[in-house]
């Protein structure tokens, strides 16, 4: 039986994508070859890379606006240092909203001065800081749009007069935002976009070339832009499956259509967390993520009963991250409303029984 997969990432992808992706392992495009054995320079794969790069820009509404899309390796974690390597000349600002921002700050400190413009660390990152003032003269401001571990999400983005960089690893393609307000967006594929192994970087070309340091070729955005994201062997299969997932999203109606579905899913689950006295949410209500809902039991003695019930209902991946505890239900694009319904039924069943 197919599980209801609430895993935080790698995570559920559309079932149709799994079908098509498995077929391509056996025979890709009726070529008599597996996608795993073709050259990354073959026309078949170059077409995949071109379509993936084009779809990423199209879904974000950034086509023809001076942006380039790249599919790189090394995960979002490599982007923590690559952004600073390429863009930090003297001083950059960071909004610290959780573990991943913290790690981005740590890497950037190797390249220049970092101003922590705002942080919610004192409250174990259960809210998004607001009303902060941004110092002048920053090389860029870095944000994390969705905090996968803590279940918070930025709803209003700050207006800045410097380049704006955003780690969108866990909510890319999930909601409509004016993506043109960002100069660089990066996201590890393994949530809404595809399997682990590739990282999307969308970058406005005109922010590059401003630092004086030498940058090694593999860590230089300009290298990858000039080679069409094919400077070295890309993660062929991860890019292919990401391309299929973006096609799926486009056919569904794009980011606008999935946002409506995501909002309905999140509303259903958060209503249960609010109304059921056995549960309480972790994140501040106005900052709650539509992708990762963090919550716990009000009575720890019910843990064994609840854990048995959700596992028996075919639910996977509900345990919270160790730095928050409790539970985390990740509701990425490909998770169906039915799966949320199953979880909510288990939660209300627990209330009936308790
Ligand atoms: N940023 C965010 C918001 C994440 O959720 C993650 C991973 N879950 C990362 C960065 C790190 O990504 P990677 O493992 O691809 O390096």
C-alpha cells in the first residue's frame, strides 16, 4: 500500500512522475538506452536541461527578465558559501530564522562581515522577526523563506535597496510571490522540485562580477551561466526528474493553482491542531508554514497511542526534528488532500478515544 508520506525531504513527488521516471530508466525516449547510460552531451539530455531551465523561469514568472536558471550540485548547503563567495565584498545582512539561516551565516562569515539584521533565536525560532531596520551599504540581504525545521514561513518580504537573496529550498513553487523582487533564489531539489542531487539557482546576471576576489571555476556562477549549466557533468537523473515534476506543475496550472491546493491542505490541518485540545502548534499563528506544520501533544502520555495510530493508518515521516520535538507534517506540493484527511482523522480519533 502506498504510504501517506509527510516526510520533510527527500519527500513525496507526484505519482505520475515516479511512473515516467521509472520508464526512462529502462528506455529513455524510445532510444534503446536508459537515461542512466546516456551522455550528458547527447541531444536527448541537452533538451532536458534546456527544458528544465526554461520551466523553472516560466513557473516563477521570470522569463525574459534578465535571470538565468542553473541546476548545480552540492545541495543548498553549497549555496550558503557560493552566494557569499560570489557576492560578498565587505558586508552582508542575514535574517536568522532557523538552523538553515544559521548555517548560511556561518559559511558567509568566511568571506566578510556579517550583520545579523534580525533573529528569532531567543524563542527557538518559533516566529519570523518583523519591523527590523536594514542597515545601509549591504552587499546583499539573505533570507530563508520557509524554515523547514521550525515550520515558519515569511509572508511579507522586506523592501531593500541592495540585492536580495532567498533560500527557498522548502517552499519553492508552492505559492505566488513576486519573484522579481529577488536577485538570487536557490533551492535544493528534494522538496517541491525533484529528487536529491541537484540545486536550482535562479540569478539576475547583473549582480555578478562585483567582487574582487578570484573564484574557483566550479564555485563561480559566471562559469555555470556561460556553459548553460553544463560546465561539468550535471546530475542527469535528478535534473530529468525535476524537469518532469515542473512539467507536472505546469500542466496543473502552475504555482497559482498549487497555492490554492496548498492553502486548503494547510487550513485543514491547522484547524485540527487548533480545535483539538490534545494538540498544540509550535509556530506563531501568523507565521505558520503552509509546507511544514510543527505541533506536539498536550499530554505526553498519549505519545505511544498516537504513534501507533498514525503508523497503522499508513502515515510516514511525522516525527518532528530533534531541535523542536513533537511532530512535523510536511505538506509539499505532491501530497494529496486525502493524505491530510487521513492524518486529521487519526488526530480526531485520538481525541474521541482519550
Ligand atoms: N535550506 C533549507 C531551508 C533546507 O530545508 C535545507 C535542507 N532540508 C537546506 C537548506 C540544506 O539543503 P541540502 O541538504 O540540499 O544542502
